[in-house]
C-alpha cells in the first residue's frame, strides 16, 4: 500500500501545538484594522454606532478600494529617434555568455529588452553543461545595484582612470627600482587569456608574483589532486554514471567543489526500468545532499574520518585500525560493502578538508575504476592555496610588499585573521582593489577601482579541461568602470583593449572554431584526455586520517548557504529573502544544534501567535574568538556534538541597512578549516526569525507527499503505492476524480498546459524560486513582513520531515501494534520529532485547477479560467476581498498588503530607478490591495505561440516553458501541452507515478506530481 507515514513541516506541527492549530484556522494572521475607520472600542461603545452606520462605512471603504484598483499611474512611451536595427521594441534578444565570479559558474543565455538585461536563462546548447543556481539567477540584480562603486577613488576621494593608471605605473616603477615585492592577489580566474596576461605582467616586473585566494577554500583537495595528477584542479564527477553514491561530508548538491552536480545526480534518481541509484550520506549538518539520500547517517567530522578509513579498508582489503561506535560501524560497513560490489558503477566523494582524506578518496575511486570519477575534464574553478595566502600575510606584516593589486577578493571581510591583513596592508606603499562595491577591503586601500559587472565585461573561461567559453557584455557599462585586465594591458604597455587581446589570443584555445561561432554559442567543446595518475601512498594517508582526534566537546561545521554562498551577493534582496531549503529561514544566519544538545544547553525554538518563529541566543567561542548573540535553530538531523553556522553574512560596508543582517562566521574560519573546536553557552534574549515553515500550512492532510520504496514500486501494482482517493456515489465506491459538481467544457482543442513535478528529481535548490522572482516582478517585502506571513513568493518549496528515520521503520512499528493501549502509546511515540528524519521537498505554486475553488467565490470575477488551463488574474478587477485565498486549499495566493514599488518603506530594488531596470515589461507590477499568484508564465507561453506562428510552424515539444521549468537543471519540472500526446509532459501526466495534490477535493489541478521512490 502507499505510504501513510506522518510528515511534518515543523516540530511544533508534529507535536500538535495549540498555536499551530490556531494558525491553521487564521488564514491572514494579522487582524483587519477596522478601528482605523470605526474608531476605538471606547468610542464605539458610547457613540451608538448602528448597523446601518457600520454598513455605510464598510460600503464606502469597499467602493474606495474598488475605485483605487481601477486607477493607475500613466507612463508615456518615448519612441527611438533612430531605432537600432537589432532591436525590435517588445521583442526580447538573447545573448550567450558564461559567468564565473570565483565561486559560482554557469553557461548562460541573457534575456534583454530594449538593451536592458532582465533575466538569466540556462544555455542548453551541446557542451554547455553548467546551469545557473539560485545565486546566478539573482546576480542580474547586482548589475542594477545603486550602491555600486561608480568612480575610481584615490585616497578616498573621487578620481579619474588616467590618475589611477599613472599612480599604478609609478608605484610599479618604484618597486622595480627598489626591488620591492609586487603581488597580484586574485580569486581563481579560470581564464586562459587573463592568466597569459598576468604571466606577461610578471615577466615585465621580475619581483611580482600571483597569489590565488579562494574565500571558501578547497586547497586540501587541490593539493591532493595536484600531488597525484600533476595539475591543480578538481575532479568533475558524473553522477549519472553511478549506481551507488557514498558521500562522506560532501554536500555535492550544494556548493561542494562549486556544485553543479544535481543534473547528473537526478538522472540516476528517477526510476527507469525498475532501477535507480542508491545514495549513502554521512554528514554533520543537514544538507541538500543528506535530504536527498536514501540512507543518511549524522555523525561528527571526527567520526567521518574514521568512516572514510573503514571504507578504504573494505574496498582495498586493508586492515588499518579504526575507532567507530558500533551503530556507526554497521552503517559504514554496509555502505562500503555495497560500494565494493558496485565496482565501476560506484563512486565515493568527501568534503573533509584534509589532504590525506582526499588522497584516500582518489585511491578508492581508482581501485573501483569508477566511471563517475572523471579526470578527463578536470574542474579549473578552484586554484587557491592556503599556504600562499598565509605567506602573503607574513610578507605584508614584514613590510616586504611594495605594491598590492587585488581583484575579485575581499580579504578584510573573508579572512579569519583580517586584523593581521589590515595591519600588513598599512605597510604597503600602494594598494589597489578592483571591486564592484566599496566593500570592506576597497574602503581602506589607496586606490579603489570600480570593476564592471560580468554582464558589462569581456572574458574567456576554461571551467573544465577541454572546454572554452566566452563572456560577453550585454549592456554598455552603467558606471565609470574598467576591467582589471584593461588596466594590466595599459601597465604592460600593450596597445588595444582586452576585447582585442581576447580575440587575438582566442585562436589558441578554440581548436579551429571561429570567433563568431564561439561567441554565438557561448561555449566550444574541444575534448580532453584523461589524466594519468601517479602513485598514491594510500596506506600512509589512511594511517594519518585514522590517528586524527576529535575537535572537542563540540565541533563547529562552517558551510555556505544556498542563498548567499560566500557572501558576494549580500546586498541582493532576492537572495536575502530566499528561504533556506532546510530551515526555511530567510534574512539570517544562525547556529544549528541537535535536539539532544539543545535540551542540555537550554536552547529552544517556538512558534508564536502571529506565526513567527522565535529562538534562543547563544555565545560561541573558537580559539578565543567569540561571537555573541548568535540566533539558534534546533535542527532535526544535526549530528549530536556538532554545530552548524553559515558563512557569507554579517557584512556592513557598501550595503543598504536592510541587508546588513547576520554575523560574520569567517571570523571563526581559522586556518581555512571548516571544522573548529567550539564552546557554546546560552545567552539572554529572544531572536525573531523570518521563517516561512510554519506558514501557509496545508493543514495536516495526509496525501500531500506520496512515497514508496523501490522494492514495492517494482513488485506491487500502482494501486498499491499510488492509491486513488475514493468517494461514495450511489452507494458505490468510485474514484474521487470521476465525480464532478459541475460540467467541464471541452479542452481537447488548442493547447492545454500542464506542469509536471518529479519529487525524486527535486533537490530543493531554489533556482526556480529566484527565476520566478525575476520573470514575474515578484516584490521583496523584508524580514518584518515575511515574519508576518506576508512573503510574496509565487512559488515556494515546502520541506517535509517524516516521523521515522526510515520508511520501513514506520511500517514495522505500525504493524507491531497489539491492542488499544499499545496503539495509543506507539502512535504517540511516532509523533515525536526524529533525530534523523527523512526529508522531502515539494515545489508548490498555483495549481491552475480546472475546477478552481477561487474562481467561484470572487465577487468581481477577477480570477477566471482560461481555455488553455491557466487560472487568470485580472488585477484591475481585484478589490482585495481575499475570498479566493480563503477558498484555496493549496495556500498559494498572495495579498499585496502594501505598495512595494517606489515605496521608501521597502527600500529594495523596486524603490529606485536603477533597480527597476530589471523589471520585466511583459508582466504588470502589482499595486496595493490586490491578490497575485503564479500565472503559469502566460506571457512566456503567448510569446512562444506567436514566435511559431510568425515562422509558420507548430510549436515544438520543449518550446513551451515557464520560468521555473526553464531554470530547473535537475529535470524535476517539465512544462508543456498535454493535448500534444507525443509531448514529454503528456507522457509524464499519464505515468503511473503521477498524482495531484489533494485529489479528493476534486479541484482537478494542471500541476502533476510524481510519487517519491526511495531506494532504501
């Protein structure tokens, strides 16, 4: 039979908290402010207000709102005096480009309207393998950031580029004359042309050197790979070729080694011909990878190191002593034995920041001859060296660095011992920082050089060996900016611009492909040979790892959040308001603790009357460095004895006040080690979180998440694991979907759109959420409003926990019940929050019901149904009664409490002219007092139909897209026309795994979900 295990969104919901019950019955939480027009209670009691007077007041206010909803500001269009041939007003242009900011990377198409870049899309051409994550989708907003550095500054005063050029040349000449050291400090560049240019710079300046610094270090893995393969790079794993995946502390669906692995991973996770990959995850923090795993074992990093040695012992037949608790050892041995049996179809990955541990990973994959272990196309996106950076800080403080030129780095913010860097920087004669913003570093150097956004820049990239990509500008520079490379060319005395240099040198990297073709496609695939590895002294490495000791009573595991990453995008309101996939908290970082440790320390979370989440504060100390008043999240699945804390928060410089949130965890990133020995103590006070997890609940209904095991999926009929809800009709049990309250019109002609969502492929990455923001002009409301349950996301990704750590565990306990007393006690225990729950992600947007409950209750027909299956909103008709939201069983409608556009109370991108340049002119910017929701991107489907009509052809399968489906790199979301029976979406809708949310309600949605299958 199908799963009926208990799923819960928050601990409070699981424990049947009375506050959660109250919130379920209070759709809008905040009371309607009737006292504003009826006076206060005392005045009402003495004034004798009659029912007639009350209705008069209400009638007037409703009429006023109706009138206001029908009026709007007038904006006059100004035509081109001389229209560019390439631009057709109202028609989007797309440009292929590739982005790499030192942390994130992707092959992109940039959508522009009348010369304005407004949206990031994925480049799907052959060879463009890296899709945009949530941060890259949001990065377009950084182009229109009004706090960007607009002019070069010398000694804190506005200056000119000629003055900057002169000052740098003078400093370099002085350094050469005195034998002073010149240092170029950059992030990883991955650009063959830029690296060639730097080599030419060093040749002209013999005392110069290039130091590569990655804020979030992968240096240990790079050192291990370099020692074996002779190249400073990382393995580019292909998880689509693995039938068994074992991860020891590697969040490969998150930011581990740059991320971008979710598409390959998802290919193996969708059941095909009765098979799917199996995934074991050993980790401390609850991560996206742990959430997706079939078997997740929470353990400290010290235990993970022992587990890695145990896996090595079993795979290669060694006998190095390990110290593992028996319950851990059982799971590790099981994973290792299956890994060995899988052979070339198995793969091991690890995120442990230890060179010896990484050498073991390389050795194990070599023994397995893993097909997923790809050295032919090694990743070039991390090159940083911890040793080189440490030496630079010593040189700075010794006074031996004469000139320091920085690009793409912010060490004053990201270095743990930034005070040493600052003190050394004061001894440098000339310091230059190329930066988008006057950040923590750029604000204290002698020359602050404004760098262009990547959408204003030229460049080339070699993200993986054997590929070559171009970065091209999609808009003229908005401010007086100049690329780091252009300044180097000037300093080198090379004529021309970096564009000229790039075009001249590109022939050496394109293997015969023309410049125009590579520029058009965005990427060229040249091919690369597999690297021949040297000998690995794995036994010595294994002994060293086995001897490693625990970090102490508590281990602090530092990580990067899906939203902010390494902190470059701290001023991006889309990312600040993006709820973390696991905790569902926005506008904050926090320390995560296990339930057991929280009870010992007296730490807690609580949902309060308005639906907001409150939490304790704690003080955490690492090697004498103390962070005070750190908010606490009690996280199910956190390993006992460990704490989690996200990097990338706590920035202040060049940020709007609203974005100055969280605490700087880089201060605890000692020695570039993401695991630190830490002490923690409860602090006074209560922190108010902006957490959406307890909001918009689907009211405890049990058929939201459907799941089964691979064994049952293969051996039982679909009726067993995908039960259809039944109702009684004429005293006969019939499927609920066959009973209608009213007749439906014929939908077989024309298009009829469906969106398919596969719960097996969804990793919760959130790229779809940000893409929806960008395409549909979704406003940012800020922390206070999110806390009041007023976030405006048209698409949310619900995260559910199960009541047991394994699927079988639920059924075994349930089947073992004997008698009433046993039943009561067992079910009561099953409702307790698990220490290691299973997790499921479920994207939820307007379901575009063919029998939509919202449409029947709207008094002004503002919401209606289209023949193509989309639920429409006529914003000018809406008077904000909110009846539709009350009647929606999916809680997907959003009410505009305020005017978020051009409103100083909401000082985000919509509050200034520059920020509004990102707005999509095809989508209306909604005003106060109306309902809004997912439109299934009707503007995109209309544009697709018009394009096909102009070209005199039918729409091809795959052409129809929504913002979320085009952003989904894992293939979890597929959109299309179900009336095209050969389309992918039609076949998915007819698949035996397909079901609809709350099918028994009879709403007949056009969004189809697929039963989650676990390979346990």
